[in-house]
């Protein structure tokens, strides 16, 4: 994903990333045999409409010309890999605890990425003494909230919900980005963004609460 963004535009990456829940749903259907029902179709449609409203600025800046083909291709491959990972984890979730899945995931990441870091960015280790307080604060927050807590909660959700349901929650990233941009970056929220955020939140509530209750009723 990072390489792809370097050879493409941020707006292209943002819009392509919106396909993650859709591709995850396809993998869930093929691998886990999960099915789409009326509630899930409705949730996906509402969520996509909401994200389109939030992302109007990125949509206007889209550029899928041949100049960015390599970057866009790398981004899309990363999305496919992420989707497959989400579904694959769901398939083995019953055999491992959340902490075990986090541990094994990062062991695999270290094994795979260490050679790449040593080859492309070996000088980063020499720059560690020059890291500022803000750098260490950022790294600490990323480690605790993004790399640890969010992953534990994600794996916990996969144990309870279907992969399709969890996939749709990815659109909440766009939703929570709105108040963060307004508070920390001072950006002004327009009516399209607010309506889009409400739609995204509503669609997530529908697929996680209504669909889950319907599934439980069928079991009983």
C-alpha cells in the first residue's frame, strides 16, 4: 500500500481503499460460504452512498491515467491481500485467542518486512538517536492504539460476527476521520460530509445489530 501510494495520488488510494469491504465480502462468499441477505445488501448500499458523500473531494481529484497505473495496481493488490487476510483470520479464529493471533501476525510481519527494511531503509536505525519527542509519542500511540488494541478488538469481532459484517466496519474509518479532521486539523465539515457520516454509522449499526439479531433468531 505504501509503495503504491508513492507512485499514485492520495485521492486514488483513498477511493480504491473503499473497495476493501466489497472484496472482503466476495472472499467471504467464496471461502467461508457466507451469504448476502436483504439487510446486508441494504447496509452496503447505504454505506457506499455515505462514503461517496464524504469523499466528494477525493472523487473530484481522481486520476486513473496510465501515469499512475503501477501505483494504482500496487494499491489494489494490497487491498486484495488485506481482504484475503481478514477472511483467512476468520477461518482460523476459533483455534486461537485474540492475543495469539496478534502475536503470530506480527511475528510473520517481522519476518517478511525485516529484509525489506534492511535493504531499502537501513539508514533508519542510524537516525533513531535523532528522533524527537513528537516522533516517539507518535510511535507509542501507533503501537498501543493502532497496532495492538485495534487488532485485538478486530480479532475479537471476527470471533463473534461474520467477515462480511466486520468488513463493513472499515467504512467507520472514514466516519471517525470527520471529527478528527475538524478538531485537530481545523477543517470545516460541510453538509455532504455530515450526512455521509450519519449514513455510514447507520449502515454499520444495521449490519452489526439488526443482522446479528436476525441470525441469532434463526439459530433458535
